[in-house]
C-alpha cells in the first residue's frame, strides 16, 4: 500500500488511518511520513525491526506482542506530519 515491506494489511490500514487523522492526505507527503515514521520506529525499537527483517514478519504484529503503547506511535506520526507541513510552508515563503 505505502511501500512497506512485510507489513500486514491490517497494520497498513492502521498506519493509513493514523496519517489521515493527523490530516495528511497527499500521497507524496504520506510517503515522507512513512519513511520518517519507520526511521523513528527503527531508532526507538531496533531489535523489533531486526527481528522483523530477519523473520519476514509484520513489525506491527511483532510490536503488539510486546507491552506496546500505540499512543507513542500516534504521537510520533502527528509530530512527523506537523514537521512535514512546517517544512512545506517554509519552502513556500
């Protein structure tokens, strides 16, 4: 859906919904959010990401098996969307 590798349909939809709730609907911006969100997630949870790539499993499903806090991810997505909007508006000015 958004260029994810080994992400199940359910977690792609959760991501899509979170990005839409953050007010991002432009396909190019969604791609930027995806890349930045995965970079953030990789830095915060490197072992989960390594497991995800090593086993070819969905990183969202792997994350859910831990004591996860989905709010952290939603907050990160909202912050990333805000940063992308700020960068876009400053490049227009």
